C-alpha cells in the first residue's frame, strides 16, 4: 500500500508537469505506464489536462492595479528569466 501511495504521488506530480512539457521522454513513458494501470491517477491526469486547457483558453482578465515587485525580488526574478 505504501509503495502504491509513493507511485501515485510521483505520477500525479508528473501529470501536473506534463501540460507544460516539463517531462523527459523517460518520465513520460513511466507516467503513461502508471496511468494505464491506475484509474484514479488517470482520472487525475485528465482533470489536470482539462483545467489547463480551460485556463489557457480563458481570456485574460485586466488588472485593477499594476503588479509591482520590490527591487530585490525583481533582480532575483531576472536571474531566472529566459
């Protein structure tokens, strides 16, 4: 039972990363193999995909106020920007 919990946890993490293309080919294959055997994780992955699609298709909401970051956070964020 503990092993299944660990496998399902890993699969659900991967299912959440998959819509953004963040999985390696190996991870994609492991995920697919798990989803083929686990109905609960397969349903979770389907929900994640549906929510991702809906959010991406939704129109952008205008902000009431501009977003600003303090200088230190802005500099830190720039280091990680592509």
